[in-house]
């Protein structure tokens, strides 16, 4: 998990999330039928499914994810299960043959020019109490030469959201907390936007590719839903990925010598189309110059 923490606490570990699983047409390739894991609460109440043709993510009865709002005006993050909740609600059965479908899906989307990717990671703070769990939600949209990346950091103290947008050769910093944005004096590249929060899809896929081929696979149920469970080791980390019909749904990650130092990931969106609702400037926000923003709110990054 140190590698994930480096990716994410540059972000604090993400690279989770009550999700029901979305059904996918296995007759299509992963990129053609890419779908998101439906979010589910720990009490097994199911949310709506979403496919690559839809720009909305799964709904939740008491919280809304960024993907649910077309303009994403508010810094909100989905309610997600912790490492302990996932492990306590998982029941494994017999071992089955290895199926690379969930890893192939991540790899295909990571190397496509049009995709929407979002996941939430919950990790334990130093005192390892439920109340101190921290969640980070990363969203990435790629549409050729246009790109968007946002980060929601949510803890008991506060929730904060920032984003970068590259649109028609101009790049913008968007501050959802202060409902303001400005055009950057020097435009970012697509790669700079996507890597802005150190949590991009390609890095996430490459991280899993380091060791998933050695995974032990078994049938399982998680929150009452059938899935496949992939268990393998990356360096000093125990990784478990859960997938439904070839679509990743959750990951748990812990040090091999210390399960109290752990994280859990929930996949919110894995789609082969770019969410056009996020590839635009938000309505109703203050438009400032970069210097005006510095004067009002200080350095933005």
C-alpha cells in the first residue's frame, strides 16, 4: 500500500463505496460494453446501474456522487465501505480458473482516447477508528485533446473539491469550495491535467498489472452479490480485487504484516465514453484571473 499511498497521498492512498454490480454484455469487448459497478450500501440496499452510454453514476439514498450531478457544483463524495466492512461481508467459495477480464478492461480504457474513470478510496487515519476514516474520490475524463480531472477529499473535518479542465487548448483551475475558476496563464497538456492529482487511470492499471497474473481466483459473494475474488501480493501489499461479469467493483489493500494499515477502493465509473457534462466550465461560478484568484484565495496548488 505504500505505493498506493504514494500515488494517492500525494494524495494519501487511494491507487470504495457501497456498490452493487452493473451487468455487462459479455458478447462485447470490455471497451465496447464498459460499465460501472453499481453502488450499494453496506446494508445491501441497491442503487441504479449505469452503462457507458449514460453520464450519470449510481444513486445513493443518503449521498450523491460527483457523477450524479451534471455540473458537479457541490463537493460531495459517495458513501463507501471500509476495508473491514468489505472483508466482513465477503464469503469465498471454490477456486476457479483465472479470468483476466477486469484487468483487461482497465488496461483498454487506460489506453483509449475517450473514457470516464472514477473511484473512491477509503483509508484509515492514524488512530484507525471508523470516525477517522478518510475518503478521496478521483474522477478522470479524456476526450481526445480535451481532459478533466477532479479530486474530492472528504474527512470528518471537511470536504473539499478541486479540478483541472483542458478545453479547446485552454486549461482552467476550478475551485468548487469557493465556486470560482480561472484560466491558467500557461495551458496544461492532457497528461498534466490527468496527472494533476497523481491518480490517473493508466498508473492505476499499471500498478495492478505488476502482479495480478499470479492471483488466486475464487467465486465469492460480497454484500450478497455474486462476484469473483482475485487475491495476490504486490511487494509488501496484500491485494484483493472483486469483479462482477468482468467489471472491477472493489479492491482491498493492506500490508502483509499489518492489516490495520489498510485501504479500500470502490470503482464508481468505468466507461468507454467521455462525460461531456464534466468537460465544460461550471455554471454560476465566479470567473477570475489567475492573479485575482491568488489575491483572494492564495496559491491554488
